[in-house]
């Protein structure tokens, strides 16, 4: 008699473990997708040079164009609409938040150490660059996991040599 109770109970436990494994794999896939999107956005932003400064031989990133291009690439790669809300088919269910968008231009001496104690991030730049930190939330497929949030960091720089 106890075997009749044990088998369904064990089946429930195995199913819960299987669901937990699926949810963890989907969370990691979402993290990787978000990391690639943030990196692409940072690289696109770093290439937006101020043409007037470039004509005089200075490498200066155009702040407005860099931010616009970064948002365009981020929205495109994460399947977000023009307002930043996820479209059907997106891995996200909530809008990602850009918590840091810093431009380090040629007015700094290089190598330049960028630090953000608040976000526990440090990087050394060899030339003008962009630092982006985006906060994303994983939309759990099942209620097995607690909510997951990441601060995804991306850096791109222009090499002057």
C-alpha cells in the first residue's frame, strides 16, 4: 500500500526537479542573450564619433548619437519596441533599465581606470570608450525559482594605436 503512495510522490518530486532545471537553463539563456545585446549596444555607441572633432584630429564620442545608437541596438537585439517594452517573442517580460551610461572621451589621460563602487565594477580603458550597465529581470517560466535580476555590464573602447 505504501508503494502506491510513494510512487506518485516521487513522480511529483522528479517533475519539480525537472521544472527547476528547465527554469535555470532558460534563465542562463536569457542572461547570455542580454549580455550579447549590451555588448553590441556599447560597441555601436563607441563608434559614434563627433565629426567636427575628428576633422581636427581628436577622438571624441558624440554623446547624443552614442546614446541613440546604443538604445537602437539594445532594443533591436532584445526585441523591444520603440518605447523599450518587450515585443512578442522577446525573452524579457519587463522593460530593461539602463542604470549607467558613461562616456569616457579623449579629454582623459589613458590608460583610464573606470570605477563604479555602487555596481562593483572596474575596468581599464586604453582609449575613449563607453560603459553601459543594464538591469534586467528574468521572467520566470515557472514559480519554482525566486525572481532573478541581473546588472549586465558592457564596455567598448576606441583604440588609438
